[in-house]
C-alpha cells in the first residue's frame, strides 16, 4: 500500500469487489446492458482473482461481463471503455480514475467514497458538490448530471497564480510589467 493513498480510502478487498461487481451487473441487467471491468496496475491480486473466479463460475452476474486484468489480456482498453460507457462506476481509492471518468460528462458513481478521509474525502466531496459524481447505491439513473466542461478550473487556476505572483512581487518591492499587474487586478488583487 502506498502511504499517501490507501489509508485515505477504503481498501479494495475481494469481498468489496464481489459485492460491487454483483450490484453493477444487476443494475446493468435491469437496463439490458453489460458490465466492462478494468483493473489498474495497483489492483490487488486477490481482487483480480476474485473477479476472475466470479466470471469463471458463471451465474455470479446477471448480464454479460467482460474484464481486462493486465497486459496478458492485451493493451489496456481503459480509454475506450470510458468513451463507450453509458454509466461509469469507480472505486474510491483512485482519484485519477474518478477524474478521468468525470471528464467524460457521463454519469459517474463512486463506490466507497463515504469511507474516505483527508484529501481523498475532500476530493470526492468536491466532485459530488459539482454534480460530477454520486455515491454508488446500486441504481443507474439518467437524471441531470454536471459536466466537467462546465467547470472552468483553468481560469480559476490562472487567476490564483496571477494573484500569488502579484502578492509576492509586492512583498519583495518588485514592480511588475503592466500586463502582469493587469492580470493580478483581474484576479482580484488591488493596490
């Protein structure tokens, strides 16, 4: 486990994976859909084995399920899965996967976000508050969802950087070129 990640999110155990796969398969079956599963390189081996066992045993799911385990299965189809999915369910232990899923503008659900701590909890809260993700409750819906392209983080980040540059220059007694000073004023820094 990585010191900065795992203690902040619930551990993805074989039991959690089994429960999630079954609930996702049930929800997909109710819509006549299927489940596409991809593991990351950090997915614990016991979880990958559990998914394989469920799929090999048949009857563990109520709809077609396809999974990608690792390089033995060929190139990771992760981006293709994001592009073709109607709904996306991610585990709470990967902020990268959550961010990428939310970037699609599709309904995104997180499993286990309520058990996160620290910055993981703050990140999940932000995605939820912006309407980009919801907790996984075993139901797929088509209600109105937020879209990542409606969030202008680039403009906000640029304004923050401009403000910090102007404030630092002032603290050092440095006079800034007009363009930089104007950017600072646009970011809300006053003389």
